[in-house]
């Protein structure tokens, strides 16, 4: 019986490919639009609730205006975060893995090798269905929740992506 000899040679980091060379696919524009709509709806509903509360409790007008103005400011700030956050999100598909980047203030890049994926599912809410969007969830070993969720993918692209990943998983099992 032939024994394999274990080797563990050092790798020169300068010879590795740069992560900056990846071409990231941006999320669908409808995803940003959907986030705007949800944010505006939540802001308006909370404002209506505040106005009703202030009317029932008989709060002085200047306090009510101050609180409502602050809430409107928060709503506008959320819209800015949505706009800036959208431009910094994207995914790249390579032969053996998927890379997802996110983050405007705090950047994050996650790489999931296809060989580690155990399950893939696609989720769609009511509003996402209207805009033909979905969330692609990738599960790896050892967790009950998804290890990576890519939001704002066109439903048809998500289905093709899921089939591609499952195909890669099958071919890896055969090897």
C-alpha cells in the first residue's frame, strides 16, 4: 500500500489573484425601488400612529412637531442609506464559488465554495413577487439558518443560479 507524503509549502501572497479583479453583478434596480417603497410606507404609518397618539394624549404641539420632524429626518436618512448601500452590493459567480459583497460604511465580502453548499432555496415575499425579485439562500453544513442570503435577484436569474449551483454540487459528488 502506497503512503501519501504530506506537504504544506508556503504560498507567496503576491502570486495570488486580487479580489479587486472580480466583476460584481449589481442587485436589480427594482430591489432598491422596493426598499424605498417599504421605507416610505413604514415612515408614513409610524407618522400617522404618532399623530393619532399625540391627538389622543393631548401632547403640546411643539413637542409633537419636534418628534414628527425627527421621525421624518430618520426616514430620509434611511433613504440615503438605501441608496448608498445599494451601490455597494453585488455578487460574482466563479467556477467553484460565489462571492457576495455588501457594505457602505462597513464593508463585508463573503465567499462560499460550491463544495460546501448543502442546500439552496429561493424565497419571495408578496412585494418581491410584484417586482419579480427574490432572495437566494445558501446553506452550508452546521447551521439552521442560511449562511448567505443574496437579496434583490431577479426570480428567473435566481432559478438559473440555483440550477447551476445544484449542477456543480452534483458534478463534485461524482468526482
